[in-house]
C-alpha cells in the first residue's frame, strides 16, 4: 500500500547502511549509493542500492516491502525485478522481501523456479517476516533505520502489546536527532505501528512517553500519509489508473476494518470512475474512525 511503502522507502533511503547490514548480516559495508528505480518495462521497485563490500566486491542490494500478500505471485514479481536489474547493471543482486503485516508472506517460498527440461530457471531471494524477528534485539542493537519497524516484530516473552509499543516509542525517543526530525521519525513509527495497533493507543503512548504532544506527531503522520497516498495514486495512474487506485483503497479498508471482497461496499467502490474522487476517498479511508463513518461519507457524496 502506498502510504506504508512510502514510509518504508523513506527510511531505507535515509538509513541505507542500516538496511544493508540487516539484509546481508555483515558489517563490512564500505559504500552505499541509492539508485533510481524508475523502469520502463516493469513495476517500480521499492529500493535499489549500489553497495561496495569490504572485500571490494560491488553488488546490488534490492528491497521490496509488502504489507499484504501480493496479488501477483511474489516469486514471479521478484524474478522480473531481478532479471531486469541484472541486465541493466551486470552486477550480482541480493534481493529481500520484507513483509510488514503479521499474517503476510507465510507462503512465500523465497524463489521462482521454472522446471522445463533444458530450460530450467531458478531465481532466489530472501524472505523476512517482521513478526518472526526478535524485536528486543533490534532495540538493543539500536540501528536507527530499523527502530520504527520494531513494533511489528516479536516482543519479549511476557510483554503485552501495549508494553511493547511503549518500549519501542521510548527507544525511538532516545535516538539523538533534532526536534523536527524526531517528530517525523516518531510519525514514521506511528504509521507503521498502525498495521497492528489501534491508532488511539499509538497517539496516547507517544504523547505519554515522549516530549511531543500527539497532535504534533499526528501532523507529520498525516502529512506523510497524504504524500504516500498521493504518490500511490499517481503511480496507479501510470500502472493501470483506476484499477490500481481502487485496489489501494480497498487494501486500506481491509487492513483497518477487515472489509471483505464480498461486502457490497467493495462493489460500490469498484464502480467509481472519477480518479479525483478515488483520491479523496483514499485519504478519508486513513482518517475515518469506523467503516460506518466511511459508508456515510460515501453516501453523502452520491
């Protein structure tokens, strides 16, 4: 989804060394350069880094962030990305798919294989499901780029969801940076945490555990969400327009309110032709307190 992809991509481009060390599980990273991922033939990827390792080898490090399971099989998508970049750069590519939502990625095998005699194709990549990672290890190690993702990871034994979120917020608050950047950083954590936690709980904990009022963090969060959604709409126009915009809107309603594909509301959304209206509804879907409130908004527009 556009808003979560936007936050994830911004974090990886702000802290690229943290993500390279995390993906490759090695510290001898000498140089990292963020590459443009605009592609004329395949969908835009989330992040592509040109990396020089300690032994002098140059490689590409590719990350894809997935909120939910991909409608196009992920192995097929990754084979397309990896093949394209090998042809484009002629370098070894080390690819990772990071699944944000706890129930996503369970069936991703981490490879694409074509088994035809004489035409065998095998493309492998690493699969990381955040819910399976030791969140305390991330908090203890303190890589700044990964801390906003910690609430989506496994909490320590005996720590409930609220207690774990408080620990994550406290650790993020302790990262040294100026006040404006800190508010944005906490907003990034708040947006990503929204995949698992109640938004009111997130705002309350941030206000109680940090020097910021929830309204300050909410300001940056809403700004980031709006930018992410607008970016997603624009990319949707490029990649298939109306259909992509509808898919992104339904994804938000599914994640926030468990809207099923069989719900009549899904059919109503699927019949909307106006891209500007879809954009407005997408923004509203992030902010409304309930599915009923969204229905009422939709009714009022008709």
